[in-house]
C-alpha cells in the first residue's frame, strides 16, 4: 500500500470499486456468447506477457517484478512487461483494458479484483495450475475464496488475516489470562482501560469506508453469522437475527466500555498508530502493527502478542474470521498466451519465491502455501523468527477459517459493493452515538445487504 493519507486512499478505493460495479453492470464480457478470446489472435511470434500488481510499495513491487522477469526467461520467446497499478485506478483500468482486448495476462490482486474480473468474463480458470503445483499445499480457505461454479479462478499467493493484537506487558502486570469468551474479553478490556495514564482497553474502529465492515464482521463471524452460508451459498445474514444482534450489541458494548469516543470514525492508520505507540491495550488488526511499531516504536515489539477473537462463550469455538489475500489471476486471451501466463505463475509459486514475496512485509503477509511457510527463506527471516509463536497461532487458528464479507461461499461481487459504500459504517456509527439501537442498526444493514444481493 502507498503511504498517502489513509482517508483519501479509502475514498478513492471505494469510488473505484463503485465505478467498476457500474461498468460491469453496463457491459457484457468480451466475446460474450461467441467464444472468442478478448480479441487477441495468436500470431505465432514471441509473447510479451503483461503483468499487473496492486502492490505499489517499491520493495513489494520490485520483488514481484524481479521474480516475474526471472521466471519468464525459463520459457522460450517469452518476456514480461510489468506495471504496478494502484487501487484507486485498478478497477476501472482493468475493466477498460480487458474490454479493449489488452488486459493483463497476469494480475496479482485481492479476491475482490478476482470477483470483478470473473464476473466480467475476463479471466480463465486456473485449476490446472493449482493441480500442477499441488492442491494439498494450499490452505483450503484460500482456494474456497476464489472458487465459483466448481472452478478455481485465481492462484493464492499470500494471506491477510485479522486477530486480536494485545500488549503482553499489560496483561502480565494485571494478571490477565487470554480471554476465552466475550464476557472475559469485556472484563479484560475494562481492567486494562486506563484513560488517566493514556491507555485505552480495546479499540473498536468504525470508519465508514472499509474499516467498519472489517471490524463488524469479525464479531459476526465469531458468533456464527455469515452473509451467505459457506456450504450452500444461501443468504444467511438474517437466518438467526438474535445472534447477529447479539454480536452487534457486544461490539457496541466493547466500544462504550474501553474504546476512545473518536474511534467511531477511526481508519486503519489511527488505531494501528495508537497500538504501536502503546496507547491501546488491544486492537483487531491484520498484522500491519508489526511494521508500524518497528518504524515508530521498536521497544513495543517485544510486548506484542496475538489471540483469536473468542466466541460469546468458551464452549463454542469462533465460527470464522475476517481475512483476505493476494492472488494471481490469468487473463483470457488465446491458448498459447494463456499457457505461457500459467507457466509463469507456476514458476512464481516455487516455495522460496513465494516466501520471498511475503518477506517484503513480514507478519502482515503470510504464505498461502505450506511449502513456502516451511521454506528456509521464510523461516530464516528475522521478523518471522521473532514472531514465530504469533505466526503459529495465526496459521493454526485464523487462516483455516477466514472469510471475506459477501464471499463466504466463494467469489461474489457483493464484497466489492460493500466496500464501495458506507452503509455498514453509517449504521454502526449511529448506534455507537446512541442515535439508534443495535437491533435497528442490524435491521438497516440487513435490508441494504439484501437489496444489494438481490435477495427478497
């Protein structure tokens, strides 16, 4: 991610997603019904593959470019043209390029980008790549996320994950055990909450764009509430309204008890900086706090630990976690070009190469394959070694059961629609301010979700 102002980045990302949804709704896929390949004829000559990534930070983009160019040399007459495409322009640029017949042959993007490309008919299934690499090597939840119609539409690259990051020193000082239920979590947050000394117990950020749904769904998933049933694909957000309202109320109770009032509008940078500076005892985060603490407050590193957000009772295991990842998708073109693109992706999935990509942002990014996680390249990284216990907790308890809102049953554009609007955050903020009840907030969110999902 670039380091421009977080609120501006959220706004342009949401606007880009909204524009893509409109574009896809208004346009049919290239060659729809005709079976052509996006207008790219095979001239039989050398192939120059277009490779896009959404990772624009130089260390990340540079590593991917170097690997792509290296892998291209292993095929005769194949080269690569590489481009880092920011999120604020990715969606409309991708749709426009594909419809013009010159979309990327390979794109490294999040599951939302895969959903948009698959819905537009711009990409091809990659089950052959997955099988060639070894399907059992992938964490199954990542293959599930990009599955649709019994096909896999992208190759998992690396993993995003969300869990509770806590200050081990404060837990130890107050004799607090890792919470195993919501009552225990609330009690710990209250015990740790010390505004007079500049420490709040648990951050509950609700920035309208992106942050609010990521926070909210963590509590919904912990209570077994999903937008769609992960097995059947049926709409399920209101299957058990009492459980959804219970999750909503608990999140609001935690906010009122131990979160700064201003966290109602916080974005990622706000709560991550607060935790890295030692001002927050607990936060829900994707591991980005590790890099931030290393930059801003290295003394915090040794005090950082993780645990999964518990369910409402100690007897019931949390039934999911919010997550995501990066994936390689292959653009529709012609048989020879698609084969060259798939061969290049196969090369990039070699364990050491996959590990090297995650090591450009260690802990925040985790390998989506077991072989990469076990490679010497990965385990030899200094930050990975330092956070080995936390990574083990995440790999064992978080990565196997993650979902992205709206994509619990596989690829679905609803995830992009949620991120392109602010209805989840608007309702939660209103409830946090006391203007509506938790039940009213959920009912309003559910009504809009059903409208977007076209559920009667």
